[in-house]
C-alpha cells in the first residue's frame, strides 16, 4: 500500500499534464480540440470552445492538486470525476458508431476505438485506487522512485496510439509477379503467359 499512492500520483499527473499541455500549446490546438467535440459529441459550435477550455483547465488543475502534497487527496477526487466525464464521452461516441480521431493528447489521426475506452476505464481505476489508499500516511523510502516509475507508466499511456501503430502488423498487399497490385479476386495472371483458348480464337482472323 505504501507504493500505491505515489505510483498512482505519478501516473495520473503525467497523463493529465501531457493532455493539458497538448491542447494549450497553441490557440490552433485548442480550437482543433473544440472542433473535435462538435463532430464527436454533436456539441453546438458556440459552446464547443468554452467546453474545451473548461475540460483543459480541469486537467491542469488536477496536475497541480496531485503535485502539491496537502491537496493530493483532492487531486485524486478531481481526477476520478474528470475521468468519469471523459470516459462517458468516449462511450457515447462509440455507441453512436463514430470514428473521429482521438485528440486526447493533441493532434492525432487515430480514430476512437475500444482501446481508448479501456484505457480510460483503467485510468479511472487508478484514480479510485489513489482515493482508497488515502490513509497511507507513512510514505516508503522508495516513494520518489515509485513516483517516477508511475510517471513513466503515464508517459507510455499517452503514447498508446504510437506504440500500437509501431507494433501492429503492417497491412499486406497482394502483388502480381509483374508488380501490379492484385485485387484479390481469383489467381493473378502472369505477364507474357499464353491467353486462354477462348481469347486466342477471338483474336484469330477468319480464314
């Protein structure tokens, strides 16, 4: 239990820090996140930017609360509430059959999928685990190391789409021996091979 709190603290702090920083790095990035809310959740255009600012500000507040020891408890509670909201949004998009890109950590071309929902559910479980372990008042001598390890795990979470793209098998394509892509319907015809008898008769001049 002594290692649970700093691990959860480091993981969530890095996840929300990367998420907030990716949206606040420029006005264009923040507006792109607002636009994604319009397409994903059918949010009205005039409300999208205020909602995007509110969500991003909430993420930044969670980072500050988790980083300061006296407000760590409030940080876990705020992280749990915010993750419930974000996870519900992902569930709604998937239920509607949406395939818009996830802008959870900035610009991305990866559409929302089940793995993003599972990711958010696991992060919610981490936040709840931090809340359950709040009675831990005697930190371990290894707390700093565990905190950093949790932060590293959080960084890997933010790189989930990149890691999946890196290790996922590349799509295969069928190519004929002459280099022309096959459409996958029937055996490919080899260049230079004799034509079938029906074709040969069709092109033979009448005697």
